[in-house]
């Protein structure tokens, strides 16, 4: 039942294309304490090199058995590098994980640039309106209010756009896998 629920959630969220056919004996075998079985895959269908296993690097998709405290480094042939210092507590607890390396997101980068520009222009307009309107509130109180509202709203837009820019780089997601008890 739990595996069916996880499968439905994976399908609904778009994670289904990361699925790797598990060997039936692998699901039955107990992972030793202090170890984690990891399936390393790449989101862009380009083989990434996986380092940090204490063995020669493997190319994604590849199954690994790691020490629970060991991190991984992914290198793309396009020059992108992603490092994970640890797999996280949930992956260590379940002893199985899927690690997905993702290249930089061009959509996030472009949207971050566009909305940072628009937000910056709104901030300049808000500052100008506030400076003019708030210098004489009795005569130009409406302009002061408009400037403060414009500055506040576009300040939030600019902050969100800067976050998009920062989040657009390459990254790796760790998805803990809990197998159903039989």
C-alpha cells in the first residue's frame, strides 16, 4: 500500500522519469548499518561523473553503496559541478536514496534577470514618487502613498527575482526511498 502511494505521488509530481528498475533481490537484501544504497541519475540525460565513492568515478545512471556520512560530487561534461556534503538524515534512516543531478535552469535564470530588471525599475519609480510626495504630505499625500506602495510591492518582486537567480544554478536533489515491508 505504501509503495503504491509513493508511486502515485512520484507519477503526479513528475518524478516518474527518474525511476530505475530495481533488481528484485536488491529490494529484499538488507542494507548494512552505516551504509546507504544510492541510485545516481542525471536530469538532462547526459551522463554525469559521480565522485566521492572511494572508487573510480561512475557515469549516471549508476547504483552505489556508500558510507552514510560520505558526500558525493557530480560533474557534467558541460562543466557543471554539484557537491553534496551528506545525503541527509532521511536517506540515512531509510538506507536507500535516489540522487538526481540537475543542470542550471535557464528558465529560472532568464525570469530572474527579467523580473530583477522590472522590480528595480519599480523601486526607482517608488523612491522617486515617495521623495516627491512625502516631502509635502498635505499637498501631495496621494503621491507619497503611491510611492510607498510601489516601492514595497516591487521590493518584494525584486527579492523573489534575486532568489530565482541564486536558485538557477546546478543542483542535486536527494529523495529517500522507503521500501514496503513484505
